[in-house]
């Protein structure tokens, strides 16, 4: 409607057209005047379809900050500073928690508790009673409510449900295992219509098989533990992952949306105002 009224439409954070069929690109082209991309490869793909766009950097480059050092973080949550920490991010939606958290809890029991301490993130958007019910009886874990970025930074390894959290963790530079399990129907639909080979945003941005991805039936405690230990027990592999994640950080922080967006707005006002 805005375009029909000759009001220029600026789309910030466009839909993930690159994961689906090209129809979404054509819908985007017909409805907006300019697209501000937050992933580096989106600009090139949109320009192939003659869509006016530019890469403005990713918001996480401006959002991620740290309030606590490792010692303060340990004291605040009663953690053992002499142990290595493994962090679990089971999701931010109730349906994700229901599917992911029980598997993550089983996985946590496989690590040597004398060497490692298990940290579990609890999102504020998740039903508190549901979360507490699922973790009932699991005593060898520490619940971390808030301070996600500190948790990502100070853990040796992260086990994450696929989503924005994986990109945040990768930007911070901590190796991670990416997991996802949805309904069987959604999985079948994805197999039919999704045209990318990775589900994890870090792997998609880097266009590489850098981080392990465990999906649906592969997402079992034994497999998650094995993938995690392959990273923890191999210093060379660990260092290589961190090196590639540093490249990803450079890609995402090359520009900053707060600086680029006003320029685009001014351009649209000057051109169509």
C-alpha cells in the first residue's frame, strides 16, 4: 500500500529469502524501494535481481557488551572458577524448550563433572514453571538467568539451539555445536522447500562446514557429546574454529547499522521525497 501511494519503503532486516525459493525475492522487489541487509552475502544476491540494497552490518556488533569479568560472573552465579564451563542454550520459545532441554540435560550428564561444570541459559521469554519442571532432579547444573554474552564468552564450548544465539556465540568467538529438532511435518517441509545445505547461521555466513550441526534424528545426547569432545580434545581443531570465527566477527562488524541507516534514509528522502 505504501508503495502504491508513492511512499518509499525501506526494509531493514529482510526475510531469509536465500533459504527458500526465489518467489520471495520477487515479492520483495515488488513491495520495497530499498533493502538494508544485515548479512554480507545478501547484498550480492539481491543485486542479481536488480533490487536496490546495501549491506549495513549486523546489529549484534553494536549490541554485544560484557558487564562482568570471569571472576565476577563466577561469584554472581556461584560457579567453580577452577572448572571448565560448558554452556547450553536450549532456546527462547516454549516449544523449543520442550524438545531441546531434555536432550541437553541428558547430554550434560556425559561430561566429567570433576573437570567441567554445566551451565544452562534460561531465556526470560520462556515459561518459568515449564523450565523448572523440566530441570527438576538435575542437580549437577547451574541455571544462568541473563548475562548470556558473558556465558558465551567464558565457556569453553557451547551447545546451542539453531537461531540468532548461534551467530552471537560465533561472533564472540566460542566454539559451538548447533542443534535443532522440530516437528516431523516442519522437517519434511524444510527438506522440500529449503535450498541451503546448512541450518546454522555461522556456517551459512562463512559458507563452510565449520561447526557441527545435528538435526532431527541426529540430535541425540551421544552425538552431541561426541561432537563437543572432538572440539575440546583437539587443540588444533579448536584453534582453527576460533580463527574462522574471528573472520566472521570481522565480516559482521565491518559496518554498523546505526551509522549506515541514516545515510540510506537521507538517500531515499532526497530521491523520492
